C-alpha cells in the first residue's frame, strides 16, 4: 500500500508528451493542434477516433512514418484506458515499422509506451529496461527534446516504485525531471512522495505551493494535471488533520477524474475519502465510499488478471515460437550438411544439441523463477496477515480497510448476508474471523468482555447464525 497514491499519478502523464514532445513529420498540422486540444481537455476517446482516421489517410498515401506515429498515439490512448493488450498490439505494429535505422525519434516513443504498459501490468523490471533504452537513444540524438527526456525520467521513477530500489531511485529521477523543466504535475508528485507516511510535511508543502503557483500561470493546463494538484492538496490537508477541507478537495479532483475516465485515480479517491470520513467518525459516508472503492477494485483486478495472464502467455508463446524456429532452421541445415558435407555432420549435431540444452536450461530457469515468485507471494501474504493483526491490536482506524484489502471476500459475503451491517460490526466480524477471543477483542477495543459478548449476540441475530453453531466457525465457512 506504500506509495499507492503516488504511483497512480504517474500513469497517464507521458501520453501527450510522447505524441508532441519531439518534432515529427506531421500527419496534418491542423489535426495535430486539434488533437492537443482534445488531450488537454481529457477527451481521449475523441483522440483515439481521430488517430484511427489519420492512420487510414496515411495508409492511402503509403506514408510508413505517419502510420507508425498514428499507431503509437493509438497505443498511448489505449494504455490510458487500461486496455494494455490492445495497446501492446498497436505498439508491435509500430515497432515493425520503426525497427530499422532512421526512426530513432519514433523508437523512443515505442519503447516508452512499452514501458508504460509493462509498468501498469506490474512487470516493473521490463518497464525499467524499456525506459533505460528510450533514455539512451534520446541522449544519443544530436538534438534531443529536453521535455521528452524529463518525462522519461518521470515514468522511470514510476517503474521503480514496486522494486527493491523504490525509495532512493524514485526521488532521484523525480528531481532529474524537475531539474530539466519545472511543471505543476512534477511538483505535485514530489509533494505526494513526501506525504507517503507523513515523512516530511514541510517539504511536501514547499513542493505543493510551487505546483499551485505554476498552475495559476498556465492557461493550457490539462484537466489531468489540474486534478493531480488538487488531489495532492487534499493529501496534504488530510496529513495535517484538516479532514473537512481534504474531503472537499478529494471530491473536486474525483469529479475531474470521472469526467476524463481515469479509473485508477477514481478508485484511489474513493478509498481516501472513506478513510478521511472515518477520521471524522462519519461511519455512514465512510462505509459508502469504502463499498464503491471495493467494487472498482474488483473490476480493475479482474481486468488486470485477465491482461497479465494473456501477456505472460504471449511471452512464453513467443519464446516457444523462437525455439521452434531455431529447431527448424537447424534441422534443415543438418539435412543440407548431410547431403553435401558429410564430414561436418558430427560438428553440426554437436552444436544442435548444445542449443537444445540451452533451451532446456532457459525453460528450467523460467520454472525456477516462477517458484521464487510464488514463494515471495506467500511471504507477502504472511506480511499482510501480520500487518492486519498489528492494526487490530492497536485499534487502528485503518484496520478494516486493510483487512478488506487482504481478505476482500469476507466483508463482501457478510454484506450479501446483511447489507445493513455497519463498519463497527464488520470490524467485530473481522476480529472474530482472525480468531481473537472475546477477552482479546475487549482488550484491543478498550471495552469490557461482557460488552463484546453482547455485540456478538446482536451480530448473531443480524446474521441469522443458529445458536448451536460457533460464530467463528460460521464466519470461516463463508
């Protein structure tokens, strides 16, 4: 959960920059200006349709560079919408065109958008590799666009968020981006970085104030940038305990995110609004936004699981095709060698078997890597369980939110049984589900054991649990 509200702000920022940051052969000057106007307003569906028409026009003119640029723009918009599979498909089409030398400017955009998609799919190591390659090509150009390089740094910082280097590397690349060119979005992102655990409120305020100043002087500020700064302001007010103002700002940014269809930000806003209402002891509104957050999260997770399964499947399939291609090539070569150069057959067979061993070793490495990842996942689950237990023992207000993130099905099924359950009742169910005794629950919540027994009795009535069934057993069987 660390860096969560920082990470989502990175995702869409590079889309417009990758389209307009460097000079390219224009498909149509008027349409280019019109497209920038659409992006500034957050009208990405219109941008998608416009570029599809421009690609068709470029195909009629047999203009490969313009076709590739159109594919890249389409891929960028699809990435914004979370359609990562379709985005990667268009990037593959563009990559087939720009693969040869002479298209370095377009290669940078292709690699950067590959990186964005891999980052969205949490394949962070591959995302970092893509951004490294794009930065390397950008710096080798005789005259490269500093603004583009700045945003490549921003997105590389994003890719580091879920790696072992996240803390140091993220901040390093954020400051590299700001050093090149000031921008309200960049300052807002850095402000959020310092707010991640109330680490440095003063530094957060400095960068937030800078972002506000820059927004006031920018008539071409995009809706997304505007929402990002407002959201950062809400995070700051929440961090200093100004909860009512934070809620107003969260809702203001949420309305913009909904308008421009930024689903990740919409999800995060619901979560933060729920937490802030909880701080104000407004359990009804807290519960309302928590339910919305859960529904959006389920929808996003379903799409993510579908996408990541297909992407991994495609990686393995491509690798297998490459193996088969190599095998076919070597088999054909063996036939030719046997026919014309019998004396070198043994040498060729030896090389062929060596290649086969290498293929088997690579497959075994993949299996080993998957086993390592599986162990890491189990470790993360154990850490998450310990975190939930610790929050319960501290009677922390975020206990229910964290419990639902780790065990989403429990509260969902409880609410299916009785939609009128309130947060305090869900919290009691969560503690019972974690096998805390009445005495433990009383100790952690600062009440008498008798009070806990009374609450359990009322909970039984609400959930229609038979008297002869242990409430813990009933909850575990949900």
